[in-house]
C-alpha cells in the first residue's frame, strides 16, 4: 500500500532531520589530518596549543560537540556543554548540563556560573572550540547587577508572546546579561577561540545568534535554514511574519500540482490561553484554509524537535483535518490541543539540530 500524502511529507521531514543533525553537519564541514584541524577556510595546527577544550551552548550543541569529538579523535582535554532539559545525551570527557528553555530559570543561572567557572581554568596556549546554536540565550545566563531572575523571565515571556522578532528579543536580553554581546568571550580571553555555529537567525547575524556570547571572536557558520532547504531540493526562501498570515501566503502559492518548500520562523502574537507553537499554529491555519480540498497536504515542522514550549515538533494536515471547531481553537492559540485531540501532531523528540522551521506542501 502506497504512502498517503501526509505520510509522505512526514517521511521527507524525518529523513531531513537525520541529515541536519549537529553531529552530521560538523563531520561534513570539519576534518582532521596531518596534525591540522580543518575548519572552513581556517586550518588550525593543533600542535601549536597545549590544551584543546570543547564547550558549547544551544539546542544543537551536544550533537555538534559529539561530531567534533569524533573528528578530534581523542584530542580533547575536557569541556562543558549546556543543552535543553530533556535532552539527556552524554559526551566522553565533556560535561553536559541541562537547563531551561524557552524561559530561563535557576538552572540557566547555574549553567552560566558553571561556564564562567570553566573559563577561569583556561590560560594562554589553550584552544577553545565552542559549539553555538539557537537556544543558548535562555539556557545559559549570568545577570548584571540590578536584575533578578524574575525580571528576566517576565521580560522574555512578554517578548515571546508579543510576536517580536528574535533580533529585538535578544537585544533586550543583552541588557541584563554578563554573558551576551561578547561577555563570555571576555571571560575566555586567555584562550584562542573558534566558534562553530548552526544558525537559526535570518541572515546569520552573529550579533543575534545565541545573543552573541563570543561577539568579536572568529565564527564559522556550518549550517543554516538554507542548508536544510537545499537538502530538500529547494531554494533558500526564509518566510517571516505572523503565523496565520504566513499560512495564507503559503496556501495562495499552492495553486497548481507539485511540491512546495519553505523555510523560516513565523511569529505568533499570543492573544488566547491555549497551548501550541508557531508550526502548529501555521499548520492549523492552513488546515482551515484548505478544508474540503482533495489532493492537498501540508506539514509544518521545527528542526529542533520542539515547537514553542511543547514536546511536539510540528503538525501535518490535509483537506480533512479541520472541523467546525478548528477556527475556535485557532483564535485561542490552542493548536496544540486541537492536534492532540483530532490528530496531526508530529513528535520527534530532540533532533540535535536547530535551523529554524521547514514547511512542506503538496498538491496532486
């Protein structure tokens, strides 16, 4: 029996997630031979350094570090990686600490202090390889004088619920932080620093990704949303805007038979009291717009495995997904409850990646 259109879109999506894991991306872009660590356009003679440390922060950081440790083949003298709670991976010789996302909590402050303490161990002659990805802004923090955790959590929640662009959110968070905007780089200033990046920011802005803890240091963008789209056979097309507006634009574009591919990161202006995330919101909005259409399917999925503050990675819909209640759930920003009740939610678990979202359409 052949796959249904919805099943086929899920297969494409899940196959993509395997291809864009941090481990795979690092192994594709970084290599070691003849005593040299080959970063993109930046060969490093490891014999020039007394010690090599592997650290990181972000939702893809553990997977990236795993790939880097494999490339280094044991040439590592320790490290510390901060990841999202619920992603209980372990690394040989490198400590993994789990903290909170998307809202910081006490574990985020503990993570920040652990990273600052680790920085005090470094000295001239050390090489720090730092794996940075989206999520680092929440996962790792050390507050400036005058700020409390409650202040930061309230600020973050207000900005996230307002649908504000991530660049604006991170600019606001920098005001409270000792780590952001190059602060962590200053703490590690005794070492030579190279930052390996999986970007979840449009335009790969180094002043925005992870709130720029090493701003001013040498960065290497290993992958971004365009990387994911190219693996799907699509051209880079980063969509932004309010989730329901994005859904309307996508449905308007799906006007003839074929496959459709988009990437990006819509925002949701939270007006209701429901649960969900931007991908589920886009998917439910699409479902209401294609209701009753035959030979039409659509998938919206995060690349990190977590759509907003949920354990769901996205949703897949067709012309039969939306019922008479769908618009009411959408108005309450309750797409998560809708898909849990009526079907369509996709659960992948942590993916080891974070390259924004992907959107797949099919018209037969």
